C-alpha cells in the first residue's frame, strides 16, 4: 500500500473516532511545583519558580499548593486578586486551525471572577485569541468546576505564524467589606487540543491530495 494512502487512512481514522492530538502544555497541572518560595507566603512555591508558567506584572501570593481539590495529581495553582500568569506553548498557529482549552477552576477565598485567555505571542506582547470570564457567584469554595474555551486561528488578525499560549488573570472580590481586601482562586489540569473540525479538514485535505495524485 502506498505511503500516501496509509497517511490518509490514519487521518480519517482520527476523524471517525474523534481523537485529536493534544498540544503540549508544560506542567499543565502544577505537578512540578518548583522549590522557590512565594515571597508573601514562604511555605508555598511561588509562581515565578514553577516550570512552564510565568508571572504577569502583579504576582503577590500566587503559586502552587496541595490540599485544595486537585483534579489531576496532588497540586493546584492558586492566584490572588489582580495577579496574572501565562504559559507559552511551542505550537505555532496555522491557518484553518481551531482550538479547545479545557481546565478546572474554583474559588478558594472570596475570589469572584477570573479571565482565561488563549493568546498569541507577538514579540513578547500577549494578544488574546479567545477569552472566557469565569464567575463564582453560584459556586461554593470546595469543588473544582470544569470549563471550556474555544478559539479559531483567524479570529484575530496577526495570529497566524505566532506561538499559542494560555493566560489566567484573577479579577474582582466576591465582597467589598474592608475585612476582605484580597481573594484567591485555584485552577488545575489545563488541556489544549485542536478541535475536531481542524482534524477533519486536515484529513479531507490529504484525501483530496491523494485522489488528485491517483487521477
């Protein structure tokens, strides 16, 4: 059997069974927590020392911890109100691609909202490709909840050819009384894959190429 036909059959099989190869996210569940302390909480690793993740401009009281409802392994990430972290993958955005980001999140102490972005890196600038605002008004403080964010390569001009990343920004507090000046959210298990439509289009494209070569 010719190599092109074999490749085509494999791609079509992926479409039929709904299997999409994951995009590698370094340390997606914070199981490599790092060893450096959070400057504001020396008992826990700070986000600056956690492999795969970097801090935005504000990063007080953010890092990795145990015993807060992990959904994959032993650790979860945590973030104080107003802080930001990001994780840049090696995946280069190509025309026609679509992406699905799945993750788990919870309110750990009076955090009211958090924004999660899929972004592209433009010479160090992080430009959102797609965003989801997670609010915790109806959630307790004990359970992780799963969320899904979708985005397409063509949604924002200039994304093609740039690397794809994940960004998390903690928002407002759940209450405004003076006794609650800060809040925290927790998150875990980031999974990033091409959506099925991307794989299907790839398989159909290869199928058409093989047919043209045989004609």
